[in-house]
C-alpha cells in the first residue's frame, strides 16, 4: 500500500506492481488497510482504486463499516473508482471517479463540519 500524506488527508492506493491483477491488488490492499486502520482513523482518507479496472461493487461494500466509523469520528472517507455504477453504491459510502472530485468532497465536508452542518 502506497501512502501519500497531504495537508488535509492521506491518499492511499495499491502498490504500482499490484495493478496488473485487479483482484489480487484489491485483496492485498484491503488486508493491509484493515491491519493498519488504527493509524488512519483520525485523518480524512482517500482510497484510490482508479488504476484497478472493473472493481467489483461487492468489494466496495466491504468499506461500509469503515466509512461509518470515519464519519462518526468527523472525518471524511472517499473511494476513487472508475467504471462503477454510482447509483448502485449505498449513500453511506462516498465513491467518485477522480482524485480531484475526492479532494473536493473532503474540502466541502471539512467546511460543513466547521460550520456545524
């Protein structure tokens, strides 16, 4: 798992070598993320699967409890995926097609939290 630390969030993505096999890449990333989640729970997170083609929607659902935990901690949790039917994603998980949109979501949610919305 590659971690890019930004001022207002951490950008997490599978290692570049893992992009070749999307199922294995996702499984490796998910296992590593779950093992290390305690170190990330107090920061806004972007999990970037944009380089994994045709990610299974059921794999996205695995992040539902983590998304809820992040929100209860007043932190954002956004997944970046391409080729997903966004209308099939439950409301408790934020999924967007680009990193820029994920950054925008975090900025908006930070403003809403500051305003008490």
